[in-house]
């Protein structure tokens, strides 16, 4: 037997059950089988006193003596113990007692057999789920074992099952049996996946021990050691494979070499109206290192809304310009591109670098002049929407492409960017996202990319007060907005728009708009509305009206989620807040708190709010830190459902480790993997042969991560 042996050859399995196991659980080989770990364990290692048994406990076992047995008919009448006809018995009830108390055990089936076994005065181990019925403690259909049987004293693993498996005769007992058989056959010949020195340095138990104990633990302690070893192994091998791919990419991908910082950078830096935060400085240093390395940069920049990513984009662009190249900054919407253009132009004024804006609405004459400027190199920095990656846009020497708010760009759009490099060398790429991803997830999703994080806010930002209220406070909310408008501020009111019920949602939006217009009538108030069914022109017109202060209130769907900067807005009202995800709520809230004034986020919740939704809303009221929220969101929903990750998906599915819970093991494993690769990047030294062999397996040779996708 070896790991590749098909399970149908295991005694008792056969082709039919093997097919079923493959279909239902994806188990085809002995190797798959021994890696199917129990998802929970029943603890039969301790005996509970009846006085300590209560219905909240899961399954427990008691050691008790039968004191009385009664049999009942269907109509509830007690049947006399003599002259018994078992087919009349509907229920057997036995009172069992230990020195601490008594309880009832009940059987509806197998009554005859139990009646002969449960002789008053005899002692058994009863194992089952306790309950309370008519104020009495009882246990229905417990397992009954002699007090000295070997079934006690251990932890029993429980395996995933499905209806089809059960119908096909594949019970828990059957799984236990074939896994036992597989282990007997495989353990004597099993090679460890980790080298000896790794086991020793990390204090891990050997694979053979871990596999036996994960299936058939002799104690809680042995189970804990096995679990740790298997989690470490899983995370370590995954990180090792990602870091190895990263190493291969960074040592092979040729990039444009930009050795100088350049005058433009220095001129801009000197004229900055504020001091860069420590995090901004660190990130710029990281980018600068990449750009002068001669390898192509592929860096993801994460930073909460308002953390100052734009400045990083500007200074990085100027490094490219200072080395004779051009840079472009792509934004997902026209409004954002305009905003970037306004900001960037301001920053670039002291440098004399020519910056242009190219979007779908750029006129023909202007477009012609920009195209010419890009081709002759006189335009240093180009800002725009995806219009700037059209084929007609040709750069003289594109050295850096910055993509703002990454998740709005398609993969093919990014691929087009790559082809716009210089002399066949792709530009450096910096992707910026304000969707914080928990660290453990980033290490896995983008494990082979370079990730920079701005984890510090510019000083002087006023905190945003977040409150969550119900329908009863709608009037108060309107009054509050009136007060803020009287102080010269503006307010956002956002409605959810969720795909499945789009029609209904638009109705809500329209009704909401009517209500607001009534509550905030002309000429005193002006209300603008923006939603996805408007034409781009209409959207931009209304959005710009609000941005320029011509409207006091903007009613909208989540189209305003990304990036829009209206520093004068001080109120964000989110309608039906319970319907939004945590990170989306956080993004929306980030639209306010950008000016000097105190800002407020009001979460309006509906009448039916699930426990989980309420938890989200409470979290949001409790913290403004996007990374903290992302961590909590992952704990609430698991890593697969996090916003910003669905489309990319996890590169590999984890079997035993959890990104939400095992962050410490993950960091340790990643650091250790890096340490090994630093010494032996190709894993060709003899002591690393087991690792090299592992990484050749299919699951590690999955996608090509050489491009951000
Ligand atoms: P985001 O990361 O959301 O794109 P921005 O780049 O739009 O954030 O910056 C948010 C605001 O903070 C802008 O008004 C910007 O001028 C300001 N800002 C950026 N960096 C600093 C800094 N180091 N000190 C003070 N203000 C800063
Ligand atoms: Mg931004």
C-alpha cells in the first residue's frame, strides 16, 4: 500500500463505495483518506457525575446502576412486567443512579434487548445527550456499555458525512474502520513531509504520530500536538510555495531600472503642505527600492480610506519621471479621475511636470494634444479612467502604472496596461486598495506579491461618531441634518442596492428621495440624486453638483462608495444598514471625516435585524480601524466571504488550519519558510529534498501569480 493506492482496494470498500466517497468527499486514494481529519471529537475520556449533568452539555457519559425499569404501552399505560408481549411496548424507561443523583434513560426501539440487559442492580456506562423532560433529567437512546469496555476512555473522531454516504452504507463507524485500516497499511512506510531539522527546530511531532493521533487520539494532549503539527505543516508548505514563486518571479521578471530619485520628486517633496506620516515614508521607501532594483515591481498598497495613498502615488510617479519615464494613474470613475487630477496638479505645480487628464469625456482637440504629448514624452503624468488604456493611447516610455481602487478593474484591462511598457519591458505596477484585508488573508491571497500597508492616519483627523438607530429616530435624523446644513455642511444618504431585488431597491431609493425632498424643500434646500440607472453624464453632473457644494444632500446608491472626496460633507446616513457588509459600511463611512469638522455616520436599521447583522453594526459603532474590522469580519463570516476576496478566491483550500484563527501559526510558518528559502532558494540542498518533493505536488502548482489578478 502507498499513498496513491486507490481506496477501492481497501478491505470492505470496493468500487461502488469508492465511487461514492470520491463523489461526495473527493477521496480517491489512501493519501486522501488519511488526510480526511475528524471535524470534531466526542470526549469519552471522562465520566460525569449525574449531579453535574445538565441539558446544555453535549454528549456525556455517566456510570450508573439501574434501580428500576418500567414498560409503557402506546397509550401511556404501564404494562405489567409479567405476561409481557413486547409488541405492545412503546417505551422502556429505566431509572439509573450513581452516588450523586439519578436520571431516566428511555428507549423506544430495541426494547426487548434492553429489557434483558438493564437488570436492576447492574451497572453500565450510559453515553448520550442529556435532556430535561417533565422536569426530570433524561437521556434518550444512550449507548450502553459494560463499565469496563474499551469503548470508554478515549476521544472518538467524528467525520463529515452526507445523506448519500449514509444511504450508501458509509457510516461513521465504517469511516473509522477504513481509516484505521489505511493507517495500519501506510504508517510503516510513510515519509515525513517535513525534514527532521524542521521538526526539531519547531518542536513538531512526526507525521506518523500526528496522523494516528488526529484520527485516534489517546488524550487531549496528544490531539493538541497532532493538530498543531498538521496546521503548521499546512500553512508552512503553502507559504513556502508562495514565497518560492515570488522568488522566481522577482529574480526573473526584468523591470525598468530607475536609479535616481530625481529633481521632480525633491521639488514636490519640499513643497508639501504637510509632513508625511511614518507609514507613508516607509511605503515610499519600499517602492523606491523596487523601482531601482531592475526587477519589475508588482506591489499592492493597502491603506484605509483617508490614509493618504494619493501622495504615495504622486511621489512614486515622480520617481518614474525623474528617471526619464512617464507615469499614469488610473481611477475607476470619471469623478475620481477629475478629483485626482485636481489634487495631483496642485502637488505637481512646483515641479513643472506636465500632467494631463484623459477620460471618456475629453474633447477631440484636447485628446489629440494629449496623445501627441504622450508620444513625444512631454506629458509626464497622465491621469484618467480606463480610457487611458485604449489602444490609441501610446506612451513614449511608460515606467509606472498606478491603479487606484483595484477591485473595479478587470483582469484584461490590467493585461493591456502591461503591453504598454517600454521596449517590451512592462511598467512597474502599483495597485492601491482601500479595502483592508486581514493580514493572514493578504499573506495567502497575495502571498507572492509585495504588500505595503499604510497603517497610520494623517494627524489631526477628527474621529467620526457612529450611531445606530431605528425607524423611531427618523425625525430626529432629519433635524440633525438640518442643523448640520445650517452650519454650512452637507450630507450623504445612501440606500442599499442588492442585485437580486434590484427593482424593489430602486423603489426604496425613489421613495426615499421623495421623502427627503419633502422634508428638505426648495428653495431652502437642494437635493441631488445619483444611481446606477442614470447615464454617466447624468451621474457626473449630479455628483459634481454635490462635490461643488451646489446641493446640500446627495441621495444615492453605493455608486459613491469608492474614493469620492467631499471634505465639506459631515453626515453619512446609511439606510437599511443591516443589509450591507462590514467592509462596505466602513468604506461608505470613510466618505465623511475628510474635512476639519466633526463628522457623523448614522446607521438606520430596519425592524428585522439578525443577530449577525446587529453584531456588524455594533462593531462599526465601536471602531474606526478598517483592519480591525476586517479581522472581525473574517471571524464572523470566514475568509471565503470577505468582500474583495470573492473574485480572487483563495489559492488553495485549507484542510485543518484557519486563516481566521491561526494567524500566529501562519506568521511563524511564513517567517520560517522565508528563512529556509534565504539559505536555499531552489530547495536543492539534500536536507530540503522532502520539501522540494512536496512542492512538486499538483495542489502547489496551481495558478500563475506572476501578474496581479
Ligand atoms: P486615500 O488613501 O483614501 O486615497 P487621500 O490620499 O485622498 O486618502 O488623503 C486623504 C486626505 O488626507 C487628503 O485630503 C490629503 O491631502 C490628506 N493627507 C494625506 N497625507 C497627509 C499627511 N501626511 N498629513 C496630513 N494630511 C495628509
Ligand atoms: Mg484615494
